[in-house]
C-alpha cells in the first residue's frame, strides 16, 4: 500500500508503477514520469530538485541521463535488471512504510516539486518511446478465425501456416500516435459494391474500424544476423500498452492483395500512454489458446514457460452524444502466441530488433459478438449492425464524432493500462 | 568539366555530385562528403579547416550544423531549394573555371585537408541516412507480370488492383544496410516439396535471391492527416540509391499469406552508399510503362509531367571464384509508377512521411531472361538454371560465397550510382 491515496481496484496501484512521458503548462519539456493512482511522479523533478530522489539508489548510475530524455528509450535499453531495480525502488519510495521517508513521504517541499495530481493539474501525455519499427502480428486466433469465416468460410478459415508461426507484417511507425490524438477519417481507393467490373472510386472510407490489441515495446536490441532464443526473449521486452490499430476495411479489401495492408492502416495507430513494465504483468500470466494442429511447434518456438501470455480483461467502449457504451469485453489470453514467441520468430532469419520497436499482438477477440475486437467481426463486415447499449443507436462501422475507448486491467491485481482513446474527425475535403 | 581528373563516362562526373557519409582511419567520426570521380570531398574538413569552404555560400546558413552530423538527414530535411543551392555551389567549386579558385583548386593545403582519393585512401562508407520507415513498392510491372505468370498463369498474372495504384507494403527499416555489408543466409520455416501435408520444417533457405530496385530517400516530411499532391511530391524527395531487397523465396512462399512478406525479407536490404540528388537525375527523365486498363488513373495519381520516371541503365553481376559475370541488363524505365505517384498514394489516407524514409520501387525487370531483376524470374523459381557467363557455373538461386553487384548509371550523362554489393555468408549453425 502507498502513503498516497489510491482508490481500491485502481489499475495504477503500487503493484504497477507504469512509466510514461509527460509535460505540464509550467514545464513544457517532455520528461519521464511514473503513475500511481491519480498521481504522477515527475522523475525529472524527483531526480534533480532538492529531493535528490535517486540518491538512495546509487546502482542506477544512469538516473541523471535518463530523467533528461524526452522518451523512455534509453531507460528501456538498459535491460530488465535495471527496469526491475528502478521500479522496485520507486515502489519502496511510494510505499506506506517506505525506508526513505525523507525523500517524499515526509518532505512536503519535495512532494510539491515532484507530485502532480491528474484530477487538478493539466498533465499532457506524449508518445513514450521513439519507435524505430512497428510490427503487427496476427496472434489472436479467434480474430483470425472470425475474419476467415467471413471471407473464406469455416472450412478454410485459418490459413495453413497460421498455427505454425506467429503471422505478422511490418506496420507504419510514423503514424503511431498517443492516446487522445484525433483520427481523421481517411479517403482512398475503394470498390463500390454492385459494380460489375473492378474499377475503384476515390471516396471517404465507409468502413472505418478499430482493432483492440496489446503491444510490447522492445527494451534491449539484438544484432543483425542473430536470432533471439524464445526462452531469452523476455530479456528483450520493456513493457506493454493497449493499442488501437485503426483500419479502413474498404480500402484494405482493395489494396491488400498480394502484399498486405498498407494505406488502409498506416493513417494512424493509437497507443495508451503509460508503459506497464513486464515485471508488473507477471502475476497475470496464463496459458495461451491451444493449437489445433497435431504436429508440435518447431523447436525455435517452443517456450519453457507454459504460462506464456497474460489474462488481462480488456474492454471496448464507444462514446457518442448519447453516452458511453461498452460494446466488448474480452481477455488478452485469447492469443495463440506470446510476445517471446513473436520475438523468436521475428529474429529467426536474423532481423535486428532495436530499442523502442513496437510489437502488436494482432486483434484480440473472444468467440461471440460481445467479446470481439473489431466491428468487422461484430457486424459481419457491416451487414449486421450492433446496438450501442440501449441508446437506440446502431453501428456497422464508425461514424464521425465517435470516440473509441480501449482499456484493460485487473482491478484485483491493481495492474492495468490507461485508456487508449481516439475520436473520429470527418474526412478532409 | 572539373579541375580534378575524372575518367570519361564516370558516373560520378561533375554533373552528379552525390552525397554520402564517410569515415577514414585518421578520422573515424562519420561525416558528410560528396564524390567526384575517384575523389571524395570531405565536407566536414572543407567547412571547418582553413579552406572555410562554405564561406562563399552565406545563404547556406546550416552549413556548420550539417557537416557535423553523422547522417544526411538534416541536410535532406532542408528541402529541394537548399539541395540545389549546395550541389550547384560544389559544382562551381569543383569546375575547371571555378569562380572560387582559392578555396580548393589553387589551394594545396586545403586540397590536402579535404580531398581523399579512393584508390589510395581507405574511405569507409556508412548508411547515408537514418531511416524512420522503409516502404517497398511493387511498381515494376514486368516483374509483377513475370512473377504472376509463374504462380497464377498469364491470364491472371496481374491482380485487379495492380494498374490502379502503386501496390506497396511496409518493409523493415532496422535491417537496411550499406553496400559491402555481408549477408548471412537466413534460416526459417519452409515447406519441403513432395510432402503431402503442409508441414513446415526448419531449414536454411534454399532459395536465396536478390531484387534489383531503385529507392528514394524522403527529404521534407509531411504531416499526419495530410495528403501530398502528386505534382508537389517532387519537393519531398531528396535523392536515389540502388537497392537489393534480398529475399528468401521458400520462406516467403510459406509465410506471406495473408499479410505479405515478413521474415523472408527483413533479414537484410542493401543500398548503395552515395545518394544521387533528384536534380542530378533530371536529364534522364522518360515516360513510364503504359497502363493496360481503359479507365484513367484516379485524379490524385495523375501527374502533369508525363516523363515521370528515369531511363537509367541498370546491371546485375554475380562474382564467384571464376570471375564476375553480368547476368542482367535493364533500365529503371521499366516502372508503371513514379516516385511522385508513390508519395501521393502513400500519403492519400494521411500517413505522415518523415525525413529519411526510404521508398523502394519494387523489382525492376525487362521482359526477357537477360533483363530480369531477380533469379525467381530468370530461373522460373529455380527450375531452369541460368549460366554464369561461359564459366560452366549455373545458378538456380544464390550459393554461399556469391557476391551480388548491382549498379547503374548513364556514362554519357555522367550520372549514376555507386555499387550495391553484398556477399552471401553461410547460414549460422
Ligand atoms: Ca492489427
Ligand atoms: Ca522488393
Ligand atoms: Mg495501424
Ligand atoms: Mg529487404
Ligand atoms: Ni566538427
């Protein structure tokens, strides 16, 4: 428990301590911080003001450098042992029986200099990492199956390779944005149904969708030409966020053959601002979905820890003028492959990972309409509109002004993500 | 003509002046340079030693900052007008009737401090740009057709979308390497032919291939949510290199459905080290291939300049123990879409471009075996081996120790690229 008041069930309990990049009206320089309940601890102020916050952690020799960075990349690059050390130290500083009461708990001046209250202070969140490459996997087996049924029928729903490797593709790093960034409805080439020949027209996307995903940031990088073993892959991970991989389904359907999605997804991808470190997720480990194939995975994907994914409840809500409507409730246990397997596969041919790379899980879906991760699935590609609560509003795909809110966490564990929010702006003219 | 001796027909004549990043044994800090013939002008030394090389170009206010960078990104970000100004000035400095004879031509001390001779001095080339995102298009229509015929037959060779938009996908930026970097044969999941069921095995790639491409670097960036018009897109370009998009065809065939190539290409992509600025390519403009569809392109892809691509002769050679064998001769005019069209399409949904982004054209092929850009095409997926000159050696795909050399240029114009070279190392154990 913390000496700061944290509401019971809050995802940012002392068991979490997620890291992010903040700025404030009085100090507009982006800088590292951690969150606890409704509070934010400004780590730059913590380290450099009279608090001298890291003075009791002399092993963290990079503290001065770290707190002066505008992203978490340098901290992430230091590796799991350092993340553990620093997070553990901050948990001690913030715990009710802290061994360092003079640093903050009993030091009103230091608290004033370092602690922000998000219900009172205007804290602006920034993209937490500089992202070199963003890779999106497709490890949500139910999602792959649901989509496969829509387009190929039940018999051929999953492609032959699907259960043998974590299918993935390169995404666009330049358009990964932090939660709160508004998303403009894209325009592009689409095929109007009903026309005989396949002749595209230029139009606003009429099938704008979200995809509920988790995404992990890479901490330590790997070398060109070297493979990361699946059981060492955890050492290369930094932390996890909730991600919305916005998708324009009509643009996607026309463009994606044969090289995959491109402009239909590259217009924006939103992530929650607070990075939940890997250690904070440890209590939520569980087994992944079961594979249906008879042959075992190839050895490079066989992970020793059978509890290789996380059971984190996840929700999707849509805010409209009529209110906020929860439309889906699922769990991140609906994955066939773990982040460690994704890393082992990503590097198997020798592709180097760099600090700050982002690895999306792919859309996370359960098996029924109330647990799916995209409107494409929930509405059978727009053919069966879903109700937004009892508002008498229905949605096939997203409308202008809709605000999509993704979040997730386990109140009992006191560990979860902030919100990943995005509002749809009308298309440009 | 230059006061430096440049062999006739050299691609790095005074009409070119490509930019790159060099280091030397006596100064291992990477820094900007330009090439002329076999000479390299160290721009850091030029600017900062007694030569005060940019003193006659006061409008280039960023010269001191630029020469102290380890990449060309800052220079590229300054836009076409600045590239033109600086390149034009350096052409004046190096021309036989230079208006600034005291800077270099008649200044032995300055020449000694700034000029390197690559036949005598060990000049190390580095990656010229920090690459945010790398996008690979598929605009080589003959290549797309040749590959389509192999896998789907002549009737369905080109997909329905192919002539309506520049098909492209996101590539892996972290594994783009400079010419000379050795490439380790990748291992991964492949399907052994002859087996009834589709069960992958883990093996070295037996179908390692090259892809001959040009690639453009983005200069000016664009904003999230904004589209770049096709006729303004040239202002966003910096310069062009030759690229080898190494590809493991057996890994690719198994993994690419439905989201495109991933580990089969992300292990390495090589580029030539000298960036040929857009202005240097102007004399080589020509018309692209003709589209076969009856409907016109959608307006956002209609370019005013009908000479939208470049007619640059390109060659592929393979060096083995028996010698260097030229196996292909083609031209970059074998493209259906221009770099400007690629930019207009890339940004049509609002995806932002950043300085240093790399845009590959896709494999450039002619229509016969001696003008194709990949072994996949030349050998019909390895089924018809090609001879390496009269060496009695044959190749289906690349063997360990093979050195692939891509280059291109027009000797008459005195404009072209350096070599893009890579040697195949045996797979790791
Ligand atoms: Ca996705
Ligand atoms: Ca390619
Ligand atoms: Mg996206
Ligand atoms: Mg490549
Ligand atoms: Ni200097």
